[in-house]
C-alpha cells in the first residue's frame, strides 16, 4: 500500500467498518480516524422518533465530520497511511433516506459548501452484507441506542449504499462481501482481506471469499 495515503472504509450499519479500520491500522501502523457517532446528542432520540429528530441528527453529523476532515488536512499525507471508517459522503446517504424534501434542500445547501474543502480518499473499501447479517451483527454488539433500529430501516439503508457504490467511480474501489467471513475473530480471514486490498488498485474490484476471487 506504499502508493496509498488515505484509505476510507464504508458500509451499512453493523457491517464491521470500525473493526476492520482498527485491525488494518494496527497491522500496518497507520493513523486511525474514527467517526464520533457516540457523541451525537440527538442519535438516541432519532431511533426513538426518526421523523421528529432526523434533521438535527444529520446536521450534527455533517458538522462533526466536516471538522474531522479539516483536521485530516493537517496530517502529512506523504509520511502516514491514514485509515478512516467513513467517507464524508456517508452523511448525504443517510440524509437522503431520513430527511423530507424541504429538509434535504437545506441540508444540500450546507453540505455542498463544505464538500469543496474535503479531501478525497486514495482508495475506498466498501464492506457489503445482506440485511440479515447486518441485523445479527447489530444485535450481537448490543448498543443501547440501536435497540429500536428496525430491519426495514437497515434494509432501506443497505439499498441506498449498494446503489451508490454500484455507480461509484471517483476513486479506486474494493467491494468486499462479508457475509461468510469473520475478520474480527478469524486471523485467516483478516489476512486474506489485507492481502487482497494491498494489491494495486485501479477501477472497481470485487472480493468474494466464497468464490475464491
């Protein structure tokens, strides 16, 4: 990964973005930048009453992630490999699902100004899983604010992510099917994932361990 300086890992809630980002940063000695979702004071209320609290929740995330991106600009990208567990566009994907038309119009006005000053990653890793796997992962980790998260919401979010990355062409992209691997508890699976993403990346590559690709 000597030609990469900024790698972003993305995927739907429960797919393992943060876990993989931590494992890769430990293995490769990279600087780790994680989204600070747990600090959002509106998040628990959003899962209780999404329609009422969606706009505040999204706006907080947008501002917080923009601040992180500005901090990222201060890193000497030629001396450090940086791993993040999100892309800045992530918030727009959630907003498109959670906000009504008027709210989305206002959100877009703010987000468009911010995006001009955001650094793009050199490589994006999209972790993919079916909704059943995501719900199982969410239940297993047992976060209090996620206890009211519905399968319909996760399924809709999963579709938004899949559609976005189906059309994504901004940077090299590695899509990893995680349905049948466990890179957290199985060292062999982690080795396989890291070996794959360390290969030179151009265009879009698909990694599906069940088919030996």
